[in-house]
C-alpha cells in the first residue's frame, strides 16, 4: 500500500533540479506490473510534446489548468476533471497556468500479454 500527500509531493517536484532546468518535472509514485502512476508538475506555459502510450491512460488534474490535445481535439482539464485516453493515441499537453496532474498508465495483463 502507498499513501501520498499530493500537496507535499507537488511541492517537492517544484523544488527539484529537474523542474528548475525544464518546464516540467515528473515522478513515478507507484509502479506495478500492470499499473504505473506518475505525478507531473508543469510551469505556466510548460509543454509535453506529442507522444503516445502503448496502454490506456488517465489524466487527472490536481492543480491549475492544462490543455490536453488528442486526436485533433483540445480539452481543457481543471482540478477534479479526469480524461481517459485509449492506448496508442498521440497526445500533447500545455500548461495554461502553473499546474499538476496525475497520470495513470495501464499495463499489460500478466496472463495474456495484451494491454487492458
């Protein structure tokens, strides 16, 4: 079991060297064979360039506002909102203000080797 205080975790990320060197920082806060949870903090205007995940993901905004672009559509995500994105879809992120979000990445089923 893992218990996290996101206020403290976000503050630690924003104090990290990687956050000061770039426009965002990320930390994997939980990793299991079929699940990965990543906390991401972005500076205002910070970007995550277009990429994809081989498994389904969720994006849950914790602070600020982000613009999540996927499949030719733009979605503004604010605290309390959650996006679910299918495996393999290319996406990018822009922080409309100083923001933090929780990224959950589904994994591969240990029994059949296919993404869930």
